[in-house]
């Protein structure tokens, strides 16, 4: 018997109805298989349908055609097995850092005792180095810290897949680098399957095992898939001169700016 | 700064002085219009310029002569009771209704036309109908206040629900919250400040309306009292009544504002 496939997208198409016009075909013909504990990034010009694709995997939006299977079971609607880290963090502003994570863990793991719940929440706060801020409200901490809380909240519910839609897109480049380090360190300790959307070439190469490059919309689809054969842990400074890193970077740049350049950007 | 505080105290004094001047001038022009001095005596007791001995409406606010003759305190209490009864009922009905309308497009389509049509109707227009239905002064006043209060509560509750960011709802969806959990954990925290804004508006209007409603229904209450003093030719008491109504309205708004701030997560816990 063949080994069970982890996450599988089959022939996905998403059409948006436009009143009085033909449907807008955002993405079409997407076939993709993702292995357990793999880190995948999806890169493409803005508006090509990256978020659309991720929303279908998360179940927040339904595909028009095709199927998505997680461990052989069809994905229908959102659920905690596919945790999402939103670009704008989406922390509830009236709850503290601790309470935001607690709320999620409590709901997804109702069987935990009070003590276990507390331990779990604190473990994930520690994982993203936020012990000092655990009683702060989201508005009282920086953007990068908020995003770390978002990651902790997502991981704390023990998802099978972690979905991130341009998680660091709104942050300055230093903060972004810092968060990438966080993510890699966490991944080193606890293996997760991660799908991360980005429009940052370096981020894609640094973080991923494979980079999915999407063509431009309408009717966007997977153009190329790049394997990043770099050992982990990766060091961003040393990588700058690594031939494999340079090769990957060039492949993505050539895809984005030669094969599928976008005029209006 | 203290300098600013001094301005806040001294500047209103000038306006107060000007008001007294205008008032005195009016009293000198209008036949039997009470002067500021006589009004003061009517409020706090003494002998007026005409030589009448006055007990003072505000010096003896608690007296009860009989069912139909009670001190101003009891008049105000009667009005406040009606306002809070009607207002409370409006909250009980308006908040859940507003939540439903905010959460469901279908409910919005169903109710919105009626809200739009009934909202601009003066609550006093309902009064004769309500009097006819209930045949009871108290019930009529309370239900008039209910009709007054309900619209801002519904509308602001709905607005609060609409203000819930779709991102928060996405979090709720990923966590598979039940509809009840969505309401309690996501929608209410966002909507509560809006609900309190609606309640504050409602209470303000209710206090405006009760005075007029009681003038029409009669019996007891500060509105009726003012009207009764007019009929008894005690014009100074009208002025005292107006000032009392103003102070109470101001207090109600102040208290509602404090309560609203307490429930607003954006204003709580801020240093
Ligand atoms: N709800 C929607 N209705 C109509 N068109 C949409 C909707 N959502 C997204 N689109 C369109 O689909 C395309 C892909 O959008 P999106 O997935 O957000 O792009 P990306 O995340 O890659 O920047 C865009 O052209 C966008 O205008
Ligand atoms: Mg996007």
C-alpha cells in the first residue's frame, strides 16, 4: 500500500462571480502535494491569487472546482487542524497576549485541566520569547511581537498545517528577519508543516524546502516549483555566498521578472 | 494647569451674570414673571417681594400631603422610575434584536424598513394610542419611553455588530466557535461600547420625552408637576422645574458615560 499522502490539492479552480459579467477565474488547474513537515512557500506577483489559494486550504473560502485532502480526508470549511496566521495578526484587542492564546487552546483542547492549559499557553509564549509581555494587550506591543503572538496562538492548537499569509509583509526588514529566525528556530524544535505566502524572494529561499511560483492572474496557476536543497539550520549571512542559495534566488527572480514580469508594478 | 481651571470656573460666572440680567429684564417686561430673587426664595424658602411666606420647593422636597400632593423629590422619582422601566424594557428587547439584525442579512432585510419608518416618529405621537390601549397613566408613560428608547439601542447595537472585523470572525471560524461563542467572545466585546452609546442616546431622549409625556398624561411626575404649577400660576416653580430637569438629565448622561467607558475595552486599563 502506498504511503498516505499528507496534503493534496487536486485540480483546484476558483472563480469569483462578477455581477453582470462573466466569472473572474482567479486560479485554475492547481495540483500540488505537500509532504508532512515540509515548509512550502508560495510566491507570485500581487493579485495573482496566493491568498485565494491559501483561503481554500484553510477552508475560509471554498474552491469552485477540485478537491483538497488532508491525510486522505476531504477538507470542507475551516478548522483548527489548519491554523492560520493572518497578515494583520488578528489578535483580539480586548484580550491580553496570554488570553488570546488561552482562548484558542481552551476551545480546541477542552480536555486539558486548568494546570495543563496554563502550562501549554505559557510554553508557547516562551517559545516566541514573549514571557515579559504576556499580560499586555495587543495594542501595547510592537507589530513584530503581535505577529509572534499570532504564531504562538496558531501553533498552540497543534495544527496539522500552519498557514501563513504574508505574515511578515507589514513589518520592517529588521523585524522581519528577526521573525524569520524565530520561525526557523521553532521549526528546528517542533516540526510543523508550513505553507507560507510571501512576495519576498530571500524569505522564500531562506525558509522553504520548496518554493511554488505562481503565474499571473487571471487564471493563475503553478508555473514552476523550485526545490531548495540547503541544509538546516540555515544562516542568512553564510547563505549569501552559497551557490545553491544564489541559484535558487536567481531562479525565482528570473521567473518573476523575466518569464512572468508584471507591467504595472 | 491651574490657570485653565480658573478659566473654567470664572468664565461661566460671566455667562451666569448675563443670564440673570436677561432674566431680570424679562421679569420687568412680562406681567407676573418671577424675578431671579423671588425664584430663589421659591426654591429655598423665605419671604418674597410680594410679602408671601414660602417654604421652598427644594428645602422641603420630601413632603407627602396626599396622593396628589407630593414634594418635588417624589415627582422626580416617579419620572425616573418610568424612564428606567421603559428604558430597561427597550434594552431587553433592543439589544438582542440589534444583535440578530447585525448578524443576519435576512433579519436586516426583514426589519430595516420598519425601523426606518418608525424611527422618525415622535414618541409623543404614540401616546394617545398607548393611552387608549393601556387605559393607565403609568403604563402609557412607560411604554412611550420604551418606544422612544428602542430605536437608538437597536441601531447602535447593529452598528456595533457590523464593526466586528471579518478577521476576528475568521479566527472564530478556524477555532470552530459555535454561534453562541461567537456572540459572547467576539461580537459582544466589540459591540458593547456601541450598545452603550445607543443606551446613552436613548436615555437622553427618554428624559426629554418623559417631561412632555407627563404633561399629557397627568397624575404624578416632574413633567406633570411643571404643567400643574403653570395652571396654579406658580410660574417660579416652572423655572425651578426646568433647572431640576436639566441637572438630572446632566447627571444621567454623566453616569451613563462613566458606565459606557467602563465597558469599553479601548478605554479600560489605560494609564
Ligand atoms: N471576493 C472576491 N471577489 C472578486 N474577486 C476577488 C475576490 N477575492 C479576490 N479576488 C481577485 O482574485 C485575484 C487574486 O486575489 P488574491 O488571492 O487576494 O491575490 P494575492 O493574495 O496573490 O495578492 C485578484 O485579482 C482579486 O482581485
Ligand atoms: Mg494576498
